[in-house]
C-alpha cells in the first residue's frame, strides 16, 4: 500500500511539473510554438534548385581490378559524356529590381559543363538562373534570376554567426531527397559545435573551413538551404553531413554566414573573391610543441616555413615564430588562421603578435592578394594535352593546399587518366613534377611548353621517353619516365 501511494504521489508531482513547464514555454499569441512564426516568415525564401549538366565519363584509376580496354570488351565503349540531373536548395538574400539573388553551395551548382540551372520558387514559378560567382574555396555559390516587373519576393536577413553559443536553437529548411518532392522541409535542433575544420568531404573539400555543427536534420538535397536562428536570421548555409547510412544521423554542417558574406560582397563588387595571403607554411601547435617552445598554452600557429619574397618575409617573420594574434584577433588554430588572413584587407598595414624565443613581440605586415588565385592557372584545360592523360596544377592552387603540398618549385599532378601514357607510368596524383627532360619546371605554363616540346620530338624524331624529376608525397625526389609508345 505504501509503495502504491509513493507511485501515485510521484505521478502527481511529475504531471504538475510538466504543466508548469508547459506554462513557461514561450508561445505566440495564437498559442503556437515560436518556430511556427519564424518558419512562416522565412519559408518562402527557400528555393528548389535543379542542375542539368554534361558530365565527362571516365574510369578512375584503381576503381576496377581491370583496365579500360577490358571494360570495353565486356561492356562496350563508354560514352564520353552523360547527362546529369542533380537537386539542391538555396535561399533568396537580396532583390535589386527584377534581379533576385540566391545563395547556395558551390557543389550544388558546379556539376559539369553546359549547365542549365532551374530555380523553383515557393509559388511553383520556375526561372532559368545564371551564375554570379562560384567559390570552391568556401563552397559558396551565388546565382540570380529575373522575375517579372514589380514582383516582390521574400529575402532572408543575415544574423551573426560569430555570436553563436553551443545549445542555441537551429532551424534548417531545404529540399531533402529531391526526387520525393519534399520541398521546404523544416527541421529543428541546436548548435552542436562551432569552428569545425579539417573535415574531409572528398576531393571537393573546401580549403577554408569553419563549420557550424548542428543536429537539425540535414539530408541529401538540403545542401544550399539556410540554417536559421530563433529570430529568423540566417546563420549558415547547410552544406554537408557525416553519415554511416547516407541519411541524417544528427551530425550536419553549415557554412557560417559571416564567412559567406565576404564572398557575396566581393563577387557583387569586384566580380571575383579578393583574398589576402601572408606567405608562410602554418603548423598546428601540439602538446609536445607547446612544451618544447615554452608556450603557456596550446594555441596560435607555428611558422614552419617563410616563403621568399612574400609579405611574411617583408614583415620579418622567421621559421619557429608562433603567431598568436592577427590584427587584434586571436589565432586559435591553422583553420581559423587561414580564414583570418584570407579575409583581411589587402594593402592595409596590420599588427601581428608572435612569440619568438619565449618572448612576445609585435610585427607589422602589409598583406598582398593571393597571386592568380582566381585565374585559370589552378588546373590547366585538359584538352590542351589530352594525349598524355595528365592534368597539373600550380603550387598556389586549391588542390595543392588541400593535399598540403610542400615544394620549392614545380607543378602538382592533379589527376591522371587510366590507360593513358601517364596512367601507365609510376606517376601518382599529388606528385610534384620539378623537371622534364632535365629542364626545370616552375609553372603550369613551363610544364605545358616542355611537354609540347617532348611531343614534337616524339612526332618528328621518334623519341618516345619523357624523363621526369619528381618530388613524391613522401618528400623523396626520384626520376620517372613516361613512355609515349606504349
């Protein structure tokens, strides 16, 4: 009897607590959840994006346990291109007269050649979009459509992604599993973490990473949609998930809107992204390095190498310095440091606090724009030397940064076609070609010129062997050959 009374009393107390808690929950005048009002104000800003493009067909090296010729024997010739249709999300952030500007992910838009981008608004009206700017370095893209005269659309306001706390509400809106027609699905969660970096999403992983992590459900097709705070402001662009199933498991990532704003401003003002650079190889501080360098805490970045003739050289930075602040902003790690440098004002003289020989000192640096970052030097056009089956990139390119290539000169191997002269050699992606036939390679242009010379010698004199001097991923120099006659 006594136990039964205890159970009854406990149930009454729990019910009372639940009633009191419900009374304290913030509700609208209509007695609704505050999420209802937020979603009602912002949902029509979210758009559906469909991209139709031509995708080049190739068998990646090592994908199958047989070569391309054997594949053709069993399955017939492979088409050179195929049509691809992909679905994503985006949201309206600005309207200028008839021009409506939409924010999304670079990986949603940059799908192939001869793209057709169709945007569907909340009222089901469809428009052909044009690209304003693509930035693979942050995975941000801007597109625009033209609506009829006097038509007004709902634009989303931006919040402050630097002012987030773990546990803040987060609302994600997007088009998951586009083939199912689940447009403008709303999910709710919290901010699980901030400043997530060094995440590997494959070869298209952005260089500049400062992700917001959330448990608001994000699924394939949500990419490009907004992550919104409880005030109805955009705090991020939903970009990626980590999953063991291909669907949501409560770990999603969004690009902070403050990081995207720099990209938006530059594209709308200059037609390209203007980023600064310092000219060092930064390295993370480990507990062992902290102890050996006599640092008070783990933080900042270690200068592993100062490049010649760069802003770092002119500022007096040295190998072994530890950078702890840049223009008054604290440097926590390499990922944050890269973003602080890239977003700094080009040409402005700013202070740099370093620890050298266990003593703090302040240097001043005038940052320059990253040389040729937005030019077509990053990866040469493959049709220029398709007979070799090799694509290369400069040491200042995105892929070189992503692969953490460290070489004084040369060009990095970006991709190799299977069943090609390069594919049959011992050359590997990530190798740095530093010489061709004993002639130094310092740029993509020099590489192309020397390869064209080798091609001419092969065609006119039958010299089929190209000798390469290569720095491999293990930082070992070796000579390799490509046989054009095989």
